[in-house]
């Protein structure tokens, strides 16, 4: 029987809204309905959309049914009539949709400040690259689905010639010691994060510990990667006490996997029930931090962030053992998170960075380009207008659909050859041409960060 191929646009034609629910249903179909005919699957999903209450006890569609259940109408929270002003860094490179989303976020009654980073593009709820400060409120979709997604860089003593001389072996290391998408390790490493009490004290986390254990040390699909490349340290007075020069580097991008996604879906639905907003802002529903639900989400979010950090720790440990060389320095920073911070005017707030890097004065971070473009090691300048933030990457200039439809496989391969990049896996939706020029993005945030060094990808692994 032919393999089931289900596309997002087919579900949207059934009446599903664009957003995470579409991806969730495609994943469920691949896992549970892969031997069914497409018409039968579409009919099942059509019934789910029309009558989600009939599926609340379904063996694998129950979570989706809960999300799709109509929210009981209560009095809506009103948006502010006036839009608060906020800085936009590099507005000429940001699509109108992202700016429109940020405008709406700044009309929330709990919003007290915001900023839009130069890599910004359209997302769900808060735009990717959006930074939003709120008063005593946390917005699950202001954090995002991949809670605590982050970058981690290990710098090794080997010179860049090591890549040329050992490229075949490094590719073998990537294949052997990294996992993507649904794949996991037969023997995942243990980690203290798996023994955290939140897995027992928070009701919605009680069934997720086994899944978290199976996925630990792995990376998701999409733009997540594990790659070897060349680190160039340029700053004479760097925090690593390393002489300026070139080194072997390992850079990873991963998040909280299924654990973070299920936390996000559960508490977003809860927020939308507790805090009904006009349709244009419905995914910006918040939870007050002095409520039980808000405190639960805060604990679960922090657990997911620590779990994401453990994923990177395991990846780098496996690679370090394979290389037989301890790193000289390590850098890690995260995005898709919310922090308790004090604004310049002294107010204590919750700062959401959805696809934005913390850039307080002296704080190190990594801002990657694409799989073929230089990324940058940066030091924050503590720019208060930007809420102490910077971009988290180059940012997309083409949606995934547009990239697949406009870039050919032949063009993609030639581009990688021209830039001396060896790719394992990866799809057209992640082609370098789908991303903005990282140097233009950096030019727009010179007042936000200082450049300490750079990373040039050479051997890249992504999900197939």
C-alpha cells in the first residue's frame, strides 16, 4: 500500500486554522494512520473538526479534540485602543505580518514594553523575533511551542585543517551520535532533570516523563541542527582566555522536543479559556502568575528549559568523547522563554523572547546564520530600548512552502558546493536562500551586541 502523504493545505481546506494543530494532526496521521487511505483520513479529520466533543476519549486524537473544542464564551478581555510604541530594528527587512502581530501584542492590557528584532518574521501569537514585557502575566504562545530552544557551542583546540583531514570521520560522528525528529537513542543517557519533582507534582506532566527520557539527547526537525565548523576568535580580551585565531567548533540548535510542545499546547488552551481575547489576539492569551495555572506553567516552562539544556549537554558530551578532546570553552544561550526582569524604569516584569537572544551587558550568546553562512559569537551591550535583547539568527525571508516551491534541489546542491558545506539530511525548506542575509541582520543590531568571534559551518546534519 502506498505511503500516506498528507499536506497542511489539505487540512486547511477542511477548515482547520493555520498553526500548530495542522502539524500535530499530520504527525498523528503518520504515526497512527499511515496504512489508511488519504480519503479515509481526511474524512476522519473532517469529523474531528466538526464535532471534537465526540473524540475527547479517542485513543490518539483526544488531545487534538480538547484543543479544537469551542471555548465557552465569556466576556472578552478588551485590547487597548491605542498602540504602544516600540522600537523595530531593521524594519525594511521585516514583513508586514510580523509587524502587525507585534502591534496587536502591544495592545494587550498586560503589555508594558516591546521590541522587534531584525530577524523577525511572521509566527503564531507573538512574531518570531518579538520581545514583549508584561506585568505579572505569562503568555504561553509568547514563549512558543519549542520551550527553551537554544544554541550551544563547544570550541576545541584542533585547527580548522582537522575538518579537511578528518571529514569522513566527523560525518560518521554526526550520524552515530546525533538523532533527529522521531529517532532516539537505544540507550539514552540518564540526567538529573528526569528526576525533577515537577514530573510528579504537576498533573499534566505525569505521563510525559517516559517520553522525555526516550527523546533526551536528540534534536527536533525543521531548523534544528548539529554541525562542525570553524570558530574564529577575534576579540583580544575574550572571556575564554583564548588567543585570537581559528579553532574546531561544534554548534547545536535544539529545544525541549515533545515535552515542551505538550506543555505549550496544554497551557495555551487553558489560557484561552481563562482569558478570552478578540480573535486577532486569541493566541496571546495569558495566565496571571498569582494563579495556580500561571504558577504551574511557570514551573513547567522552566523544567522544559532545563530539559532543552540537557539535550545539548548530552549531544556535546557524545561528540566530545568521540573526538577524544575536551573543549576549551563552551557557550550556551536560549530563546523561546520568559524571564523575570527589571525594566529600566524599575518595574519588575515578565520578558518574553520568542526567537530572540538575551543580550544583557556582558552576556555571551550565539547568533547563527544559515547552514552555509557565518554565525556570530556576541557579547550583549544591555540596550534597554531593546529590552536587553538581540536576534536569535538570520530569520526567514521565505516561508517553508515558498522555499519548497521556488528552490530546486539542483540549485540547493550547487549552493552548498560553492560554499564548501557538506550536508547530511536537510530539506529545501531549510535551504540557505530561504534565510535573510545574516550580515545585514547584524548591521541593524550593532547597538545591541558586540562581536567576539564567528562560526562558519562546514559539516551539517539536520533531519531528513
